[in-house]
């Protein structure tokens, strides 16, 4: 009787196994890449929300500015411009006012709109992320960027003693200080995914998938 020899793999079997491994690895890498891009988008949206929280903390705690009398409460805000979708500005609201008599307790020297010379820090979005749109909303109207005659910039600021959010905007018609009570920002990725940063009247700041109305 001839001795038994173990049977090896045929070339076709090896090719089939190799094809299966290739398909599985492609699925894994594609899923991981998609997850990473979504995570970057989420992190960018939360970074924007965190900067709002910084401005709110500065404004409600009346962080001092050297050029402003100690009696006056300086507001702080975030400025977004349709012409600069890859960046936004943290500013101290020290010009354009005052909205009350200078020297009064809790007097805010600004006008809740960003002007040249008020910039504290500019933030640049990376990884191809953009602020692709924004809206200012109240119970009667909604004004948004990206439409004819729409908003070209949006300023969201905080100042004591009022805990509510101040929302100012500029449109094709000029400055608009309508009493908006909500704002929504669209943070978008190169893959056309979006997250929405909402700022509510009470100062609540949230990130979710609820689109701007």
C-alpha cells in the first residue's frame, strides 16, 4: 500500500481565499475611514460650541479689558462671516456703543456687533471643514446666509447682567439688530455631512443633527 500524502491547496483555492481577505480588508478600511471623517466633523462642531462657551464665560463674568473702565461690563462674542467659511473670530465688544451711560454699573460699552479692532483670537477650521451656513431666528422670522439679500455675517455675544444671548447680524441691507433669540450654524465636511450648532435664548449651546429651520 502506498503511503498517504497530505493534500495541498490548489491555485484556485488560494485565489479564492485571497479574494475574500481583500474584500474583508477593503470593507474594514472603508468603514474606518468613514468613521474617522464623521468623528472629525463631530469634533469640529464641538470645538465651535466650546468657543461659544468661552465667550459666554468671559461675558457673564465680566472679564476685564485694559482700555475699558472697571465699572463697565464688557461683552464677548463670536463672529462668523459668509466670506470666510473656514474661520471665525472671538471678540470683545468694546466699540460701537455705549448702549448706556458710561460709568453706570454693569454698563456694556459695545453694540453686540463685531467691529475692526475687537478681535481677540481667530480660529481656523482644519481638515476641509467649513461653516457652510448660518441662520438667526425668532418667533416671526428667520434670516439665513446663502440666499439673495440674506445674512452676510452673524455675531453672537454674551454680556452681564443679562444672561440671555445677544444675536446681531449683517445682511445685504446692512446691520440688523432685530431681537433674534436663536442662532444655528451649519458645520460641514468635504463629504457633505453636516452637524448643527444651536445657540438658544437662555444661552444653551448644543450640537446635533437637527437642521436649521
